C-alpha cells in the first residue's frame, strides 16, 4: 500500500479572527495553526491501511510556505514515512489551482490511494480532492465515513442529508475523508523524535493564475445582543410570552 | 443576456428542495442581469421526467430531461459527464447546483472535466460583467468572503436555503437529452442508497428545530427534546456532535460544520455549549433560544433568549407551557 495524504495548514478555528488592513486577508497575528481536522482523519486512515497491509509507505504532501513543514512533521510524528512540501508563498483561494499543483506533484507516483480531507475548515470549498482526481484520471469518492479495501477494490459510505449511500470503486483511487471514519492518534514522544529524522523534500509549486480571487473579507454581522430571560423553570412563562409577542414564532 | 444551467438534484426519483432552489436562484440571477434563459437539467431513472413541467413554477424556461436506468442512484462519473457536456454545448454563462452532499461532489467533478473554476457553499451571487461575484463563509463562519470568479462557464454550488427567490412561474419547454457515452460503464458505482426512516419533518424544512447536547446526559433523556418538539407540532429534532459521537442520536440529526446547516424560524438549544463548529450550522436561525446551566456558555452569545437552568427542570416546564399556548391559540 503506497498512500499519499494531502494536508493543509489552517488556523485553529476557536481563535479570534480579525481582518488584515488590506481587507483581503486574515490577520494571522494571534492565531494558532494546526493540521486541518479532516486531513488528520485522512492521515489516520492511511496509517491504519498501511498497518493492516503490513507494509507500504505513507507520504504527506502539503502546499504552502515553509511554515507548513510544522504540519508535515506532525503527520510524520503520527507515523507517516516521508513528506513533500510544495513551496508557495501562500495557498491561492482557487481550489482548481491548488488541485492542479498537487496533481502535478502526485502524477506517476505509483500511489494505490491518494487521500484528502473532505474540506479545509478555512477556505471551506471541499473541491480540491475531486478536481485533482479528475486531473490524475483516477476514480474518486468524496466525503466518506467508512472504508473497506480488499482485492484491489474499495467500498465506502457517504453521509447525505437524512440518508446514506455506498459507493464501490477500483484502486488506485482518490478519496476524501469525512468525520466518523476514525479519530486521529496523538503523536507519541518516540514518534516525535523519529519524525525529526524522516525525509522532507521541498519542491517549488507551479501555480497557475487563480480564477477565484478575494475581493473582500469581513467579519459577520454580530447577532443583536440577546438577553437572559431568567433562571430555571420560573423563567418559562416570560420566555413563552416573548416567543409569542416579540419573536412571533409561537 | 446570460443563459444559466441549473442542476436539479433528485434522490430516489424525487426532486429535492436544493434542486428547486438552484432553479429559482438561476432565475433570480438571470433576471438581475437583464433577463436570459434558465435551463433546468434533470437526470435520473426512467420516470424522473414526470417532475419536469413543475419546474416552470421555479422559473425554468426549458427543462432538459435525461432518463436512463444507470441514474437510478447517484452516478457521479456519468452525471458529471452529462453536466459538463451540456455546459459546453449550450453556451452557458453559469452552472448552478445545490451545495448538498451530492452537489458538493458533483461541482468539482464537472469543473475538473471542463477545466473551469468552481466555488461551493455560496450564500449569495450576482453577475458582474465577465465575473461572478459570490459570498462564501470561511473559517467556520467566522469570516465572510466576497470572491470574484472569472471563467465561462463558472460553477457555483449554493448553500441549501441561503438564496431566497420569489416565484417566477412560466410554461417550460421540455427536451429529452441523451447520455454521454455509456452511463452504466463507470468506475465508481453507487451500490446502495439508504433513506432515513424518520417520519418527522426534515431538518432542512422544519420551521422549528429543538436540538439537544451533551447536557442531556443519555439517549433516554432525549425524550425531553422529543416532547418539546412534539409540543411545537412543526419541529424537527437536532443534536450536537458530542451527542452523535455518543450514539445517542443518529449522525443524520447532527447540526454544524460536519452536519446539517439549518436556518429555521426558531432554534431551541438544550444543554448545548455553543462550540464554533455547532454555531456554524445554526447561527443564521431567525430566533435562537438557549437553555444551559452555565451562564457563561458561548451559546448565550448568539441566543436571543436564554434561560440559565437545569434542562431537566426547564424543558418539561417549557413543553407544558408551549402546549398550553398552542391549544389556547
Ligand atoms: C472539525 C470539527 C467539526 C465539528 N463539527 C461539529 C458539528 O457539525 N456539530 C457539532 O455540534 N459539533 C461539531 N464539532 C464538535 C464541537 O467542537 C463540540 O465538541 C460539540 O459541539 C459540543 O457538543 P455539546 O454542546 O453537546 O457538548 P458540550 O460542549 O460538552 O456542552 C454541554 C453543555 O451542556 C450544559 N449542561 C450540562 N448539564 C446540563 C444540565 N443539566 N442542564 C443544562 N445544561 C447542562 C453544559 O453547561 C455545557 O454547556 C466539531 C469539531 C471539530 C473539530
């Protein structure tokens, strides 16, 4: 099993977000960064498949500035074998451009599986994996929450709105991982030490001109300040009155 | 004048609400740009075309129908080939889809085939000369991006329920179209579709949602949430990830970043802390009520009305009061 996992460095979402003076970028000061959660589940899936197969290689690929090496090292400390940084000063907001650069780097790599997270929590498009699959000419299943691989074929479940579907596909394939497939392992101390010595190759990314660009970023309008109606069951009559007369939803 | 293609999502032979929304949003976008045709594309098993005429209600000038047994369940490769083929032949300015589980899968596939730009989870759009200008929440809804998409056609997937459009009924032409290649000869095949068995209102349609969190402490205690929902009469039940992780409720009821995005008239959060990933799925609800014993819980920051208290005491009292209020009116 040779598996590539594409991961993204994203701001930790619990942080306080502010817009940079340019109005078209997030102010990075004060934000913490980590591997996109969905990508951690993809790394975990790859490690489990390799462990089950008893042999293989898990390669971590990330596009971005040198800071992404921190996230690649985290995946290596979980147990991945080597890393590849596609160096770019920033990640463009156009998923097609990112997918093209990743596909170029993955083409001819002899991977049985190429995994992505279903969506990056920062840009929130969830399009990169499926576009890359098409560019690589590989079958693709997106947003999977179960996965079985046997005899060169795979079977995966997707959660729909109030329903589920199962898709079957031949390997090699591209999969994007949703929540529910697994919970990622924590890097062990030994893993963290080992990761420092694992190979991390750096190549320049070739990025096309983006066709999706940022005109403006804004913080969402705050909801009008609400109020605490009261404490305990004693507050219920007043709440019901407000729902009837003010909110008019009852 | 722009011609816009709207992909009408179906499931088990029935048109889904997001499919109608794509048609209505296409109508509104075309009209705002000075008029232009809206073509609705319906792909499914034989019989699916029965829905075609009704799409005029949502503003379709033409309905393109493709019926083939290979489309009985969602067929991602063959469907993307058909959508891509129509988009290239028809001289379309834009392809619109719903940003549902199906649409989020289909849109980037079509973009891949055509080599055109794609954006998903869009909450507003308009044409501006050569560009499509879209609104798209990023960073779990903490930042709102205005993006410029340049490319013809451009693919835009719309967040369910986000783009409201008024009625613009007309009598559509119905055309039958052919598949591209053999739609049964695909690598990826959907072998099973399991529909939810719930007889309750779907979360996407319910005017009221009563949602429970870890504060309920067990699957059995969700009875309180069910009863409150029952008292409203028009309510669906939702849950947090903490709850679906515990297996107290099915994943299909999860609301938030990795669950459903909902915007009901009334959202009642019961024993829910208000984590950013949960808020991302419900913060646009018209009225939010929170019941939580921790007065500092973040849910109170988005709630219009809060009660600080124990759910086991407050919820039964609220259920009784709502029942009384509804039977009095
Ligand atoms: C990538 C990612 C995606 C995620 N996606 C989602 C998602 O889609 N949806 C989602 O919900 N979460 C999601 N989460 C998880 C999210 O971060 C929170 O962990 C989760 O929402 C917490 O659920 P909760 O509010 O039920 O539980 P908790 O945070 O444990 O809150 C329980 C609340 O109940 C209150 N309480 C306890 N007992 C009582 C009582 N007797 N009476 C009244 N109040 C009481 C407590 O004060 C507390 O505020 C995601 C996380 C990540 C990292």
